[in-house]
């Protein structure tokens, strides 16, 4: 046992040495700089991801490469002859008529690609926002001959009952990254386009919890596979659930401490649509569903938002909710985009938005006081809003 622990310590030490060396290179070359992260727009589906992808796909796009990137997208999809790329137009948030859930028609398509013969590719982009009712079916009914793509972080199937045969699930984690790597190679002689694609690719890797440095990954893999003892140690390490350990023994006690400070009841739900909330009778009397922190995906604690949701939809009061929105925007950085219609007011739980990212959990664990202060300020601020209602 002692020998195994020493081997694990040696392996971790060598991995740390490799990581440190690449981090120094990244600092020197500026690889850690990412304009999407700096501008805090990395999680916006329409404003960032749909628009950037659509711009690359657009033969008339400002990148100046014509239909080349679109051709590569179709090659990755295995549908290179579905549309005439030279005549294709690309639209973002394209309206296809008023939404009608009875007829299952209408809505706004995230990305629509259409050639001069009205052959189409429809892309529904879902990173974090919840799926609207009958969304894929409404788009399918708009053009049943179109290729309907359902783009998510990891290629998940739709949660609706819509027939899987009528759409193609694709992922950011593989499909988009593979396509971006092709585009980056094509743009090798154009540094502005090449480096912009690289930054976006690195952003996608970050969102899908992948290391952006392929060379470092190769060196670490070579180290692990170069020794049977190291491989055995890696297997043992791979079985550790660091996430649950930090949630149970660091985060939960902090949440309980904050709840006790404000004399609130505290609950946490782990699993699909993970969330935690702080409440009391006064909050519920205002038809507020706790002071809520909730994942906006079905994958653990990812893209956590915080704010106010109604307790009962039938008892919503526009006057009170408008006041909440004003007060919330005065106190917190507020998200006002699409995809969160069931919230009254919300913001992103930065910098602790993604607990599936071990780097975020590391920050929580090794600076738990900063994390506690962040939670405390948000709960205190939201209670002040409730007191003013």
C-alpha cells in the first residue's frame, strides 16, 4: 500500500512538472488570453456561439474564405451534397412565423442555411438554455426535407418526444471542435482568422471540460502509458470522485453556515437539474421559489444561475415582478437574454458557474472563504430585495 502511494505521489509530481512547464509557455506566448472570456460572453448561445458559427458558415462572411468553411462543415456532417454552398445564405435567429404550439409551427431558428433551390440545413443550438415546447417538431414542420441538427455540448438527444429519426444530434465536444480544427488549418496563412478560430476552439474546449493544450496531453499520456506502475496509479486516481468530495465536505457546510446566518431553510438537490436554495415563509408569501441557485442544464451543476423564480405560475404578479427586475439589476449583473423565460430575474454565478470543471472546484476548495463571501453577498442582496417588496 505504501509503495502504491509513493508511486502515485511520483506520478502526480511529474504531471505537475509537465503542467507547470506548459503553463510558463502559455504565459509567455499569450495562449491564456481569450477575448470571449475577457468580454464575459462565453456562455451566450445566440449572441456568441450561434453568431460566430454562422459567420464561419456564411460564404459571404467577413472571413474571406467563401464557402470553404461551410464545405468542411458538410464534410464533417457527411452531407457534402445536401446544399449548393456557393449560393447559400446563412441566417441567425430566423423567424419562420408566429409560434403556434397547437399546430406545432413557427418560432425562430438559431441558424438557418439555405441555397438558391431552397434546400436547407437547420441548426438548433442548445448549450445551456432549456428546450422549448415542440421546438424541434416546429422546425421540422417548416421544412421536412431539411437536415435538422440538434447541437449540444456533448451531443445529447432531445428531451422531447420528437422522433429521433427526424433530427441529427451533433456535439460541441467532438463535431464542432473537429470542424474548427479543419478551419484553423485552412486559415493557416491568415493570422487574424486563424487565431480567432483558435480562441473560439479553446473556448469550446473549456466549456466541454477539455484541456486546450494537445501537446501537454500527449506528454502526460506518454508518461502514464510508459510505465505499468504509473498506469495502475492512474487507474486508482481515475476512480476518485473529487467533485462529490468537495461538494459534500466543503460546499455543503458553507451553504448551511450561510443559511444559519440569515435564519433560512436550506436545501440542495443533486442530479438532473441540480440546484440549491434558501427560503423562509416571507419569501414564499411573495410567490418566490426560494433564493435559488440552479444549473441551467440537465448535466450536474453546469452554467449555474441565481436569482428569483415564481413559486406558482398561476399567482404571478407583474407589478411585483417588474419591481424585482429593477431592484435585481441595481444590485447584481443581470442576464437579459433568451432561454430563461421561467425566471423573474437572474444572473450567472460567476466565477463559480461550472462545478463540473475541476479548476472551479479547486478554486472553491483552496479559497473557501472567498466562495463563502460570494454566496453570502448574493443571499444578503436578494433578502434586501425581498424586504423592499
